[in-house]
């Protein structure tokens, strides 16, 4: 148990000294105001004048002072004594009444008690009360109450306010199935205890951004109807060493008090990174991680406290955090497939006004690779587009256009291309589409446009597969590289010069060719050897070479050979179909946007 230091004797001396000063000031200035009768000091001349006017009511002559009142006895005056033998006769002639005691004096003992003993006792009791209160608060927070260090800052959601269930989460059936067991345990722990099973202490939700990890955690709490503590990993990291650990202690203390409950830590990689043991590291982050490990080992899982955490960088987490007994389960929350995208679109479309009988499958097919957050944004963009057009309901056209907005950005109507540039872009995009259509392993063309977009694209060719593809063979990758090279090949054949419009095509083709050589083992020269490693797979993937400089040189040479071969293949396809290239480019130049059906109709005729 962490020792809590009591206030020192020196601090108590300071405290009582301050109390004595306050008491003296109260006796000097405050208490006389509430003593009852107020005595006004006056000079002897004023006293004589009042005698001459007959304005003296009662009078009391003492050895050291004379107390008297006015005729109405509303005020009491005090003056000093003067040797005057005729004073008593003149007072009698003026009608004054000699009184025994004008101002009633209270008991000296009672006055002493009220002026000194009572204030001291009052301040002593207040000091003891606040001292015990502060000591208890410091003890509960591990002695870290300064600057709010003992407060975890976690947001607490009760079931009535969250209102989220598994019905609100679509496209993640496998993750919901794994989490539903935790919900069942929180509802009926008896059947699990009878067989000797224990509730998993923690579950780690792993997946790309926007796939619904936080939403799944809230749905678990909503289904189980238990309190839900939500906090971000960055909230534990503070400037002062020890504050993060104090927040972890406070969080688990609150969770144990409200058990059964769910604790959700978002972006846990902020505090859960691997400890390398190097000097100059972040001591605060490591102490916070150590405290989290200790708390997860220390709390009793039978109470029903479940820790859920989310991250999109699982490879950076400390192995001690991932071992059984802490995070027992690793639940992948991947990008939704075609069916999942359809379900997600239906869930979000039910929250806006849409036309009846909208077929969401074509929209989901075009939005391949979109996360749940992006699909929600697509539906919202469709509603906004309907409002801009003055309609009461969103249509399938709005949804389809919203997919293009999310992929390529809004149409940039203010950018006006010259006739030469517009013609070049038309040939470039038809080059892509024509090469794709003439190959057997390419996805069908859905749409071609030369209207500039806010993403910087002057045009684009949209290809959509009939279904989800999880594997690609060597021929499909080579055809994809040839399709990327189709735009540059069309420019070279028609205009005899290259433009900057193919920069993104070159980047994508190079990335595919390099992956074929370094990661996929699709070349005879290198075979099944991994020459490159990828980290942060859920954040785009950062590739790093794992080979010698000589091997890297040979690999670069092979990548250039692959791209050159596919570039020549694209040139050969377009040269064999020059008539169709000119005809389709002229049609696109006039229309600016054509559908896949219009493209195939001209190509087949």
C-alpha cells in the first residue's frame, strides 16, 4: 500500500497562527458591531451644551468616564471626566435621570468564550475535517491528487444513453459473433462458471481506420446493458511522470465499483508500444503501460469487468500486453465485403429519406474497398446532393455520384481545360479503357469522364469487378500494369509526346511491379524470396527492403523490365485498334462523360 504522508508539525503551526490573526481581527472589528448597544465618543464641550439645552436623558458618572443618552434615549454617548463640583446639580436642573447602568455588560467568562474559545474550536474542527477529507482523497488516488492527477477522465455511458446494439453494426458478422459470447457471459455467468470457464479479461479489436471498432465496443455494452467506460490512449500520456499511471488506477477503481461493466481504450498503441529498453525513452508512457499490465493482472475477472481495446497498429504493441490473461482475444475488424457493404448502406440509408426499391448492390460494387465510415459518408453526401437539387428524397443516382465524390472528389466546374488539353485527356482515358477491354483479366469499364475533380484528377476511368476479389494471379497483375500504361501509350501514339498526366499511373504500376518481385515471388530470377517487409498494414503499409544493395539493383532492373514489357503491350493493343481509339476519344471529347454500356456499344460496332 502506498504511504500517504500526514501534514507536518510545521504546517500545523502556520495554520494555527493564521487562525489567531483572524480571531484578533474579528474581535477588533467585527464582533463589536454585533454587541448590541453602540457607544459614541464625544467631547466634554458637547456634553455641556446638551446640558444647557436640557437634551440629556439618562446619565451614569464613573471614575474614568461619563455615559449619557439624549432626551429620546436613542443614542448613547461617552466622554471623559472633568473636575466640576456643580455638575450633579446642573444635571438635576436639566432634568437628567441618574441611572445605575446605561450599557449592560456581559459576563467576562461568556465574553471570553464567545470571543476566543468558540472561534478557536470552530477553526480546529474545520481544519480536522478538511485534513481528513484531503488525506482520504489522496489515498484513493495513490497520492496523486495534485493538478487533478487522480481523475481518469473516462467518459461513462449508461445503457439508456448509449442505445447502440449489434443491429446498428453491419458488415462485421464474424466480429459480432466473437463478441456476442462476452455479452452472453455478462448476462448469464452462471452456466460458464459451472463448467469452470472464465470470462476473457480483454479483447483487442484490430483493423483499418473507419471499420467500426469503437462502434462494436459500444454495441457490446448496449447488448449487455452494463456501464461503458470509454477513454483514448492519448489521455493517459501526460507531461509529468506518474500522472498516466494514476489515471489507470482510477479507471480500474471506478470499473470495479460499477462491475459488471466494459472498459474501452481506443488507440491503445499510444501507451502500449513495445519497450525497447533504450535510454532516453518516454518514462511516462512506460510507467503507464506497466500500471496497465499490473491492473489487468490484478482485477478479478469473475466480477464481470471486460477490457476492450482498439488499434490499427497491432505490430507495434508490447508482447506483454498481448499474452493470454490480459488480452485473451484478438478480433479482426476488416474492411467489409460486397454483402457487408450492401448491409452497411442499408443501415445508413434508413436514417435518411430515400426513394423506394433502391438496389444497393451496384453502389456497393462500385465502392469496393470502402470502410464503414466511408460508406456512411457516401450516404450523407447523397442526402446533401438531393437537398442541393431541391428534392425531398435521395435517389440511386445520388448515391452513385456520392461514391465518385468520395473516390475522386467533387467536380471542379471552375477549371476550364483548353481544347488541346481536353483532347489529350480524352485520348488518355480511352487508352486506359481500350487496353482494359482488350485483355481477358481486366475488370469491366463502368464509366469514363474527362471532367476535372477536386482531387486533382483531370479525368478517370472507373472499372468495377463483378464481385469481390481476394486473390490476384500473375496474369491479372500484368494486365493491370498494362492498363495503367494505356494512357501514356495513347498519348505517345497520337501526339508523339508524353505529358504529366500519367504520373499517378506510373506510381501505381511501379508499386505493383515491385510487389511482384519483392513480396509475391512471381519472377524466376528471385523465386520465392521475400526481399521486402511491410509494417502498418492497416495504415497503408510501409515497405522496407530486406536485401543487399546488389540484390536491390537487380530487383530495380527486373521492375523496369516488367513495366517496359507491359508498356509495349499497351502500345501494341492500341496500335491494332487505332480506329476505335479515335472514334471513342472523339465521342468522349463531345460528351465529357460516357457509361460503360456506351463504351462497349461503340467498341463492338
